[in-house]
C-alpha cells in the first residue's frame, strides 16, 4: 500500500468535507458506490489492495483514446504520489476535486505539477508542453521574454497554483502572437489571408465553430490581415459570452430582436471594453454567414466557441433524418409534422390527466344556475364542490368523463402544438426571428384548428361531468351521449368554442415563448423546471381572459334541466346570462379554470419539449429553443454510467483543457485494445444495457 504525505492526507480530508454543489451541480458520490466502480476497473493488485494502472484509468474508465505518452500524463493528474498507480484514496480525492468550482484550473495545474509538490517549475512546464499538439504546430520560443517574465531570467522560479492559472491564460495568447511574428517575415505588421487562416486553424482551432472555419477567408475578403485586426478577431472569439450579455442588454433581454451595429456598439460602450473594431468583425462574420446587416442571439451562438461544460439531456434516441436543411423534401416535412403530432398527443394526455379533477370542478361551478333554477345552490365555492364530489361520488367521481377526454385531448393538443409550430416555422426568417404579430397569428391558427377535435370532446365530457349532480339519476354513458346528439349535435356551441380557443392560443403561445426566453440562462438553455414555470405563467392571462366565452360555451353544451333557462346561440346566451345573473356570472369558475389550464399547459408543454429532447429526430427544420446550452465533441456525448459524482465532469474537464487552453494531447487514430478484465467489464455493461 502506498504511503501518503501529510499534505495529501489534509488535501483528502478537505475533499471529503467539500460536499457542496459546483457550478456543474455535481455532488460527491457515496464512498461505497465509488469503491464499487473503482474495483471494476482496477486490474493491478499489491498486497491484496487494488490499484488502477494508467491504462485502466484513461483507456478503461475514462474511455479515451490517448496514446501511451498522453495516458501517463493524464494519469498523473489523479496520481498524487506519481508512481504510475492510482489507489482508491487518490481516485476518491480526484472525484472531490472535480466537484470544486475551479476544477478546470486545478485539473490543468495537476497535469503540469509533475512531482506533486504544489508548484510548477520551468522544466515541468516544458516537459508537458512539448508533448502537446500545439508545440508540434508552433515551435514556441521556450527561452523567450515571455517565459522569463514568469519563470525568471535563469528560469529557476517556481509558479504557485494561483500564478499558474494566470500563466495558462496568457500563454496561449502569446502563442498566437508568436505565430503571427513567424508569418510576418518582413515585419510589416501584415500577413496574408491564407496565413491568417493557417494560424487560426492550427493555434486557435478550439475557438472556431464550423461556421467560422468555413468563412475565415471570406471575412477578410482575401485582403491582407493587419496585426490589430488579428488581435481584435481573437479577442472577439475569447469574449463571445460577454458579447451575448451586451446583446441582451441592448434588447432588454429578448433573444429574437434583430439589432444593428450601432445599437450593439452603444450597448458595448456602457458595460465593457469591447472595441469598435471587434464589433465590426462580429458583423463581418455574421454577414458572411447569414448575409444580413442585423444580428439576433442565434447568430452569436453560431459563432461562440464550444464550451467545456454543458447541460446534459440523456437522449433515449437520436436520429438524423437529413444531412442538411437543403435536403428537406415535402415527405420529410410531413414526417416532421407526424413526429410532432405524436409527441403532442402523449404530452396532451399527460397534461389532461394531471389536472382533470380541477376541470370537473370548474365545469360544475360554471353550470350552476342562480337565476332560473328553483332550489338551493349545490356548491358554495370550488373547494366545496371538490369535497362534495368526493363525499357523494368517491375519488373516481373526480375523473368522470376522463376516457373520452383522453381520446379527444390527444389529437386536440397535438393539432394545436403541431399547427403552432408549423405556422411559426413558416413565419420565421432565416435568422430564426419571428415578429410578435406572427406569433399571435400562429397561436390563433393553432386555436382555430383544434376546434374540430375540441367541440365533440367538450360536449361529451361536460354532459358526463354534470351527470353526477343528480342523486339517483340514470347512469350516463359517453356513447349514449354521442348517439343522442348525432354528428351535427356534437358541434353545438362551436362558435363559442372558437370564441374561446382562438384568443386563448393567440395569448398563450406568444406569452409562453417570451416567458421561456426570459427564464433561460445566459447560454439560452431552459431547465425543465423553467419550462414548467413558463407554461404555467403563460396560462394565467390566457385562461382568465377568455372565461366569459368558456361560460357561454358550457351553457350551450349542457342539457338544461326543468326550470333552467335555455339558450339559442352565443348572443342569446350572453344576453340572458347578463339579464338573469349579472356580469359576475361570466366569470364563474374563473379561478378553477386558471388553476386547471395553467398547470395543464405547463405540464403539457414541458412534456412536449422534454420528449423532443429525449427522442430527438433532426428533420433539418427548427427545434425548440433552449434545448441544449452548447455543442460538444461527439465522443463526449456518450455517457458512461460508471461516471458518478464528480466524475460526471471528468470528460468535460479534459475537453476544457483542450478547448479553453488549447493544450490538446495526442490520441490514437485506431481502436485501443483493452486489458482482458476491462474487456469483460465492458461486455457485461453492454449486455446489461441491452437487457434494460
């Protein structure tokens, strides 16, 4: 068993005590579970104790294809005793480090701290840097003025952790300057457009999205690139997160408003040191990519470098139906609508079931007459109605009419969600911007389209819901109601239904879109809880403002009993209700309606969007905003169930060392042959996943 120094023991104690969540929202893994994971991957045994070898840790546990030299370097991050083996104590200590707020810098520091003494010497830095891909591309002067400023003229000064974090930040910028000097052989302060492209692809590749890579020459228009332009270009890419905040400041938080260069420049001057040249380059980039003189938030996301962290949505399925939006045929668009319709059906059923008891109370309260019916009022308020239903009809009485409701609500909500998405897609420009009037039109079309399903559903549901009010009355069946009404009877009150559903959707969907955008984080990502909150909040004004139309619709569709007023159409119902019961009658059940519609649409929308995240099919069209915060490399999207606790951040941290600091380590181009024990473990994992 390896002996630990006092510093290592104190460090371990600190890690065990640190149980708070990091910015990645990671909690420490339970010791027992972490030990089980460790034992499955550890293949080396000393005096009855298991240890992980370098291959076990990097190739097996992390599943990364680094070459042998890189494997030894990466293992040293967790191997604090630097003997090439990782004990469980070290394995657990590194898991704790990955939960720390500054885990990325600490991980990088331990990579360079070759002897584990808590500082980095010049020789340790050189030893690691010479093994990186960056050194192979740019032969940096390791004895130049920049290095001397940090390590001293004789290069004997050691750098602490805090100083090293600043060194990493400055070092990569110095590499870019060195590359510019190498290309500018004449000392004119200019390099060619192709030299500029070469530097960016080799030194700053980690800052480039696909769109930027494809337009490096186009943005320069083939002209020579000056040193100020080169510096501003790199500064812009380094500060894209700040640019996003400047944009949101200029638009008042909107992510869809298109703004001009002058508007963004004015916002930049009030809150940052972003220069006019950087703003010019930003608009040159967006112009080359999107061919427009204005930008929206989506333009910034297409330019912003990949980040080493992300919000992970575990996808059950991921299908790419087309290679690019240009391949979208009419058949693919029909498939996309069918896909949305199916998910909308499931989401609608989930939302309706969740709030159905509230809907039943709302219907009975709206049908309660106070002007023409002889006798006492059945219910004093919504809560009284709820209690009496349970007392006289049982808990199942709260779900009277649920089956026909589900049979109808699935296509109803599906057609509403699909139509809203379809019309929004058609009215959205190439930049992803949709004007507010178009949002209202899309919502109105969605509300109108659903009435064909809503009206028959509503009239059957309502008659079943009020049937339990008469004690000892004959049991009412859904099919009997359908036969009694006939085809045309099922659309009784359709005008009132239109009067309710069109304005409801015209209010609801734009309100939901803007509320969801307001709740998104700085990366534009929406957590499921923010989706639920946005859906519920948007439902409050939409449901309450159309209650009068809902009351009229209910009165038209319910069979009037002896002594109750009958109505002949929307206008007649409105006049008689006003004359007999007063204006307050139009707001009967408003509270119950809000308490039903608001959570129902919240549940429906969050279910709909989460289904699109988990069962993701790329048809080349638009997708729900706020689904993913960033893009990440494909190999990092595979989730290893053994990466628990802090180790959920292990691969993002390794990716961050490459993408934030540009220090990528060589990998193999072919598949690695794992030790026999690890091969058996992987086969067992695959069999377990197939069985589940």
